[in-house]
C-alpha cells in the first residue's frame, strides 16, 4: 500500500480496517403462540424488506461458499444474497430459480439448519448464528410472486424428447421444472385429485399454505408442464405402458404407506395413522367441517406416537382442532428427537406436552370399541444402535397409563408397492423401496429413473427435491441436452 507521497508503507504502518459491525441474526416475525394455537393460518409471517436487507448484510460472501455444498439443489446462495443487498430482487429470484423451481416451498419447509446454514462460515467459525438463508429465499420468492408473477424465463426450442413423471411430489415437480426449461416435454401423473403429493396431504396449512403450492405448480404449468390428476399408474396404465409413449419415466411416488406400532388395541375407534389424520385435515379440509364435508375426530385428550416432523404436525393440528391436551409420546429424549428444532420449539410454545423415554405397550378401549387410554413402559437409554443413537431399553416394573380419547401413530412410512409391483424387472430392496443410484437416479431398468422417498424411505422435502434435480441432470446428459 502507498502513502500520499507514493512511498510503500510497511505492514506495521498500514492502517487497520474498521471492524465489521456485528449484526445479529434477524428474527422471523410470527403469530403469537396464543393466537396461532387456535387457527390454521401460517405461523411464520416472513421478513419485511428492512429485515431482509439487514439479514442479507450479514453474509460474508466467502471465497469458498461452503453453504452451496450444503444445498441439495445447488442454489448459488452468495449471488442471490448479494442481489438482495443491491436491491435487485427480480435478479435474486431468477438466480434461485436457475436451480430451484419451488423456492416458496423450500423457503418454508427445508431444514436449512442442517443443510446450507449448517455449513455457513458464520456458524463454523463461531462468528455468530448462521445467515438465515432459508428465510431470505422465502422473502425473495414471495416478493417475486407478488411483483413479477407473470414473468417467465425464455424457453429453448423443443428438443423432441418426452418424459413421463409418476407422482407430483417435490421430487417429480423439481425434475419437471428442470427438464421443461431445457426444451424437454414433461407429463406428470398424480394418483390423487390434487397436485403436490406430500406437500398438500402431509404438511399442514399453518406451515405451508396450499395456495402457495398451487401457485408454484401453476408456474410449471405455464412453462409447459402437462399434469394429469386421478391417474393411478399401475392401474390406469403401467410404467411399461408409459415407456411406449415417452423416452423415459421418472418414478417419484414417495413413501405413503403408514407404519403401525403392532400393539394390542391399534384397531380401536379413535386411533389414526398420521397419514389418514393429516390427509383428512390438509387435503380434504376436515378442519373446515361442515363447510368441507370430510369428518375428523376432534379429540379432547390426544396422544401422538413419534418424534419427527409428522408427529409435530399431527400434534399441532389436533390442538388447532380443539383438543384440550395433546401429548407426544417418544421413546428417547429431546436430544434424539428427529423433528426440526423450529417445529419442536413452536409445539412447546403452543402447549404441546412431551412424554419422553416412554414406549406404548397397549391401546386401551371400552366395551363400545373406543380408545380410552394408553398403557406405557418407562424407558432409559442404553448402548447406541445401528443408527448411532442410544437404544431405548425398558425400566423393569415401570408401567403407567395415559388417559386419552384419540391416538395418532406417526412413526414413519413405507413404500407403496403398486408401481414397483407392476413394473417388470424393477429392482427393489427388502423394504420395498426402488433401488436407484443416489447420484443419478438410474434404476435397474433402462430408461427408468427414480428419486425421493420411494428410493430413500421417508425423508425431507429438500432431499426429495435434490434427488429430482440429480435425476434431471442425468436425463439431460442421456439426451445430450445441456
């Protein structure tokens, strides 16, 4: 560095840079716990312009952006945040959509704390909390939906290639968005009457409004993606039938078959699988009964078995349906709870109770066949199991009952066997999941790709989106499209 006379200054003489001001991570505005526990409106309200600008200013724009390595769909995170700083929100929106066709969804339900934000340098070097990447993505996507909803990217000429997608969940929609922008025709088949898969039947309105899912899908439709509902592949036509009319097929049917506890009393009235309970409420609008004509049990005392996001969604839905007391029963401790920390925090704020180190032994019923309680076993943590978590083991002689009139089983899902069983020579594993390469989505059958929960088992929305993106890249490479 030169001084005003043109002489080079020594390292000791060089003025020190002013320290970067410390700006705390900006909190997301949200409904109060008292209010939201009694309605189905979205809990998180989103950043204002000022909050988004403050949060974006925290990004260090690292030379090695580790955050991008933590993103399953490979969004250019530093670039879109820099565009927020510059006030170019349309540019930021286009930058996100280069890799992510569902930004309003991902910004709401992606567990950023274990993905991009976990690798943020602010987090890694102890410089404070990580940059709120997911909240900024949501802000940009919501802004674009309000101010530039009609703007679409310029599409290339059609390549002549045609792809069939089985399932309109996050994996299938992501693949469809990636391919249609490269001139590849895409037709998506959905077994249900509404598009979106788990996004509409599994995630409650207070976490992901259905209008947002519809808007994201409508944009794909305007880009040229064709959709067919009430189209049960495996019954209306098989994957092999689709291959006669398309160059390839992507299977993204998810994991929609519920798992059960296999304990006495599970067939009593008032016992639900989380799949049925949430589908009735989310997809069929049972919470609006009688305006919507789908009934649902509105229990007074509700017990939910499980500790994942689905358990949290079920418990918080029961509360909003009018339950006086909702208890989550989980075999391990809070430290092992697999649900997102944010969802667990919201549940606790709303008054959900947690009965930890507890395993159900029997569901108790009355003479009329209705549930009246749960017989439970107290547990303690032993040695780690194959997952690395300490295995819960029974504490001898420690039994107790929990009174309840509704129980919801939210312990996981298995693959629906319909598509694999009707597709010749398609390899599956012992759990019924389709065997596919996790980097390309290629299966044992030529011209058939698969991804998402049907391959990995029940996982997160963003991991399914990542699988859809990888499969899209592989399909394009196969077609010679760049």
